[in-house]
C-alpha cells in the first residue's frame, strides 16, 4: 500500500497500526453527492445531476466498502446506467492497479489507466491522501464525486429513481432514526472491527476489538432470532452494510484477521440470514470470493508474509434458508 503526497505516489505510507498498535481508518476525501436535479447534497458541492451513462464506479470485488456500492447498484437497477471497472485483487506497492491477469479484473474500462491513483490524480493533480475503493467518477465533469461508500449507497438508494422507476427504499424516512445506531455499532465493531482485530500490532487493541466484535455478533444473532431483518420486516440499508462482512467472515476474517472465537456458520440465525441476503436477486453476482481470498492473504505482508493462500472452507451460500 501507499498514498499520494502532493500528487506523487509514496509506496511506504501503509494503512495499518501506528505506535499504539491500534488501526485507524482514514477519512474519505471526496464528499459530493449525485442528486436528482444536481442540487448540493448533505456535503460537498452541487452540479452532479443523476443521468444515465454519466457516472462510473471503480471497485475492488475484495473490498467490503466497495461491495456495498455494487450491491446497491444491483438492487436499484442501475447496472445499465452506471458502468463499473474492477481492480486487480492485489494491493501491493503501487496501490490498487488495473492489471487484468486475474479473472474478473476488467482494467480501467473508461480511461485505460494503469493504476487507481491515476483516477485520483485526474480529479486532483496535487492531491495528498489515500487511494481507496470505491470511487464514483463523473465522466461529464471529469472528476470524482465521492469515495465514501456510506454516501454512495445513499445516492444509489434514491437519486436515480426517476430514471429507473425503481423506488425500493432501503433508507425510508420512518426507519432512519432507528437505522443510525444499528449502523454505528455494526460499523465500529463489525465492519471495521474485524480490521481493528486483524491490523492490531499489540495485544490490548486486538483483545478489545475481538471482544466488541463477538459481543456484537451475539447481539445480532439474538436480534435475528426474533425478526426477519435487522430493522424488522423490511430489508434496510443496515442489512446491506452488514452483509459484506458476514460473507467474508469464515474465508478471511476468522483466520487471517484472527477473529476465531466462532465461525459465521456456528451462528444459526446469522448464517441463515447471510444466505437469504446472498440469494436476494442480483446479489450473488456481486460476491467474488476468489478476489476476496486472494486480496487479503496476498496483499497483507505484515500478517501473512509468505503469501500462502489457504485452502478455505467450502461454504454453500445457495443452500435453502428459512427467512421467507
Ligand atoms: N471510507 C471508505 C473506506 C474505503 C477503504 O478503506 N477501502 C480500502 C479497501 S477495502 C482501500 O482502498 N484501501 C487502500 C488505502 O487506504 O490505501 C469507504 O467506506 O468508502
């Protein structure tokens, strides 16, 4: 991994723990919003009107944050309106690359650039910051709209509805206040919690991260023993934000990130729920375990220095579930 400093690539800026041994995720840099009429969103500038063919998504299939955006693109019928370029799963000294020598790595289908950092530099030539996926690119203005997945999924949830006719709403007004604390706990202890465990370089931060993670998994298991989805009867944003972590859990986080008190398949309800989400129309195609496994085990030299890719469990995400 590395980062951009004043527009130049620095290969040694790594993303893991500083001296206190605790992992901290950097803030996203581009925070504009696509809106139906181009009015400014909750942050950033206006001028990004929803239009078919105007926007392009840069993702890694391995990245759980990018995964959310691919899921919303599929759920909301945006696949014909918003193109996608998929990086190579390896994240090494050059950061994310557009190498195509891995099945499903498409290269940069829009600009033909070599590295994801080239996309950031097109948007801001003198940029300082991390080069992360996902990136939502505006082909009309030639800039990045957003590299914050939590905001990209909210744009996809509603900004294009008048073009697609798809009004499925995963962030409905009446659930917003209830979704927020669920999202916050899941983000801190589960989505990012597995990274805090995996990238800890001291025992204390690791212990704290896994304790909070498994407390939250118990809390979720209990919740899902009483209701179909996290927010009750309606599938909501909170479910789709949890799913990318669950679907990676037994193949990656359990072993590579040392989150091994229990496996996902040991939780009756969470495992059932994960399969139900996986089998939701359009979702299975967003899950690429080949990219996921290769990315984590091959990229993180500090945790897996010999880059041995493990055999991994056989998981049947297609087996029947009991969630309606
Ligand atoms: N806040 C961002 C985080 C994205 C993120 O951390 N992506 C990782 C891959 S899973 C990445 O690209 N890391 C490379 C880096 O930070 O240099 C989001 O949710 O969109």
